[in-house]
């Protein structure tokens, strides 16, 4: 029959039922959506097992309570509250990364979809490679209460209330005011003509902006339970990126996007930062710092002018924003909201808050038709450089992101769109603004990058030599015979 008894537990209760192994594996793969309740897991399964119109929910036939007795091909337990998967089965032994077969109703399609599970899940399988290695059910029973208690004692916090809210705004205002009082903002240019362009700032002002930015990222905060803003922005970035990659591949294979995460779900409400929000947040902080320092410098200049002109003088009849009675904190809050909710040239006309929203719902960011055509117009030399580097690192890409079977399938033409990626400019060198959690990881990446560049340059030089020997045109356009 190829069936297992599937037990699903959350903090409020449990249910169990007899299901095909494919549904049990789909339920395990659906943990990629970080469900906390049985209802959230049932919704997340839709990504891997598409219901037909007349079907009920995936767990509609289940009964209440636990039942760990063996059935046909075994027993599977998914405990959402303890974040434990325990199996006693030869077949349902999924790991943190892999792929599962896509089903339409109860029909297998032959299409295998990738998934990745957060690494804080404990996976207990009785068998590995067909050999029994542990009593997973007994081990689960021994661990579940402790893991549940530990998670309950560490309820998640809304880090965005700190990173985007009053604590961040106050830090920016206080740091910029302190810089003004030390006259460290001297040398600022007029930023009103192109607020987000660093070319409007003097070198000393740019250094000051980076210094304050780095200090905010690296300062532990009580509101973040002693962690730094940098810590929390990077906490889940690897997992979010991996999950988005699997969803891109799914879109390519099926020709349609996977269902997004619901806005009322645990995974959305306490979502980690992905790479796009990481980039958006970087530019938001730079914008606020530049604008704040510029405003404070103008205020200083205006105050100096008033003192020199006398107590009853006005300057040119113009009223600056800072003279309207709006506090610095309120002003920063307003320009933050304005920046987040208006189209931005940095992101090619996209709205920053919309980029964040799409990523929080785990939707890959597709390119527009115009962007796709623009990408196709990239100079051939740049394309060659990218392809060569991908070929050099091919084995790492396969091992690190998806299964070999899936990479083989992706060799063909995909059914989905091209996808858009945003990154920080190369000028943002250094560990503090990087996506690496430790300095050791960052140093290792720098060594690896230089090695990759050197290997590319060597390959390209050898290709050029071959081209010249065959009598083709070299880079200078000269024919060689």
C-alpha cells in the first residue's frame, strides 16, 4: 500500500491519519514555510501537493490525538512546537535539503521539486540507507518536552519594530546630533539635488556616514536581547535565500509560482531578512544618515547667519523644514516612510517596501520584459566572465544549493521568468557591511573571490592565445597569421 501513519502536533493539540508516503514527504518538505500550527502546515503542503477542486484539506480525514503505532511502511511524527521530525520508516527519511515528487491530488507527476528545512529542526530517522540506527520514536519522546519548553521560553520578537522603528530613528538622530556638536559634519555638500548620490558628499562626510552606520549595526541592543542589528539581519539570510532559490526552480519547472506565505502566518510575522531586504535596509540607513547630517549642518549655518545678522533678521525669506516645529525624530520618521513607499532609482523604479513584502512572502522577484531585454544586452565579455566563473564553481553550486538530479533537469529551457537580484555596490568593501556572520567567513570569501578571478583571468588568457594562433582577430582588432 506504501502508506504511513502521519502524526502532526502543534502547541495546541495533535492529529493523526493514514496517508500515502508522498503526502508524508510533502508535509516534511512543507516545513520550509516555517509553519507553527497544523493549519499553517496544511496550507504549506499545497506547494508540493496541489489539491483538486473536490478535495478537502490534506488532513481532512485525520482524527484527533497521537497514535505512534506502526502502519504498513511505518510511522512519521512532525512536532511543530518542538521542531522535531521522527520517522520509523524505510522510505520517509528526508534530510534538511533535497527534492520531493510533485503531486496533483493523489497523482504523481514525475516532477521533482526542491526544498530546504531550517536547520533548527531536529530530524530523527530510525533508518539510514536501509539500516536501523536508532529508536527514533523513543528518542523523540525523550526530547520533545525539553525542546518545547525551550522554544516557549524564547518567544520570537518583532525585530523590525527595532530595526525600522523608534530605536533606530533615535540612534540616527542622536549620532548625527553628536557629530554636529563636534562639528564633524563640516564639508557636507548640498544633498537636495540628488539625495541618494554619494557624489554630493565630501569624503569626510562619507566616512562619517559609514562610521555611524557601522556603529548602529555592531552595537548590541537590549530590545534585541543583547544581539546587534547586524546579527538579526543575518540570522536567517542563508535559509531565506535557499528557500527562494528552490521556489525559483519550482517556477521554472512548473511554469507557475509557488503559493506565497500568508501574511497572518508565523513565518511572515517573524520573518528573517533575505538578501533583498538586507540591501534595502542598507540603503535606507544611508539615506537617513545623509539627510539627517545635511539638515543639521544647514541648521548650524542658519543659526550662525542669524547671529551675525542680528536678532530680527531672516535669511532670504525661505522657511526650512527644520523651522516648522517638526521634531527631528518625527521628520526622520516621515522621510523614512516616504523613501520606503516611493519608486526608487536604486532598485530600477521598484518601491522598496514592495521588494521587502515580496521577499517576506517568499516570492521570487521576476524581471520585467524590459529588464530581461536589458539583461540580454549585457556585453559579451561580461557574459563570458559570468559563465566561466559558474563553470569553475559548478560542483560547489550543485552541492550547496540543490540535488544533482534537479541540476540535471535545470539544464534544459525553463518555463518560468528570469529573476532579479539586488546586491550592494562593490565600493561597500569590509566585513561590517557584508553578508558574512564572522570575520573568518568574510576573509575566506575574499580569498575565494580572488582565486576565482585569477582562474578566470588564466582561462581567458589561454583562450586569447588560442584565438591568435588560429589567425582570428585579437582584442586590438588585428588579424594574426
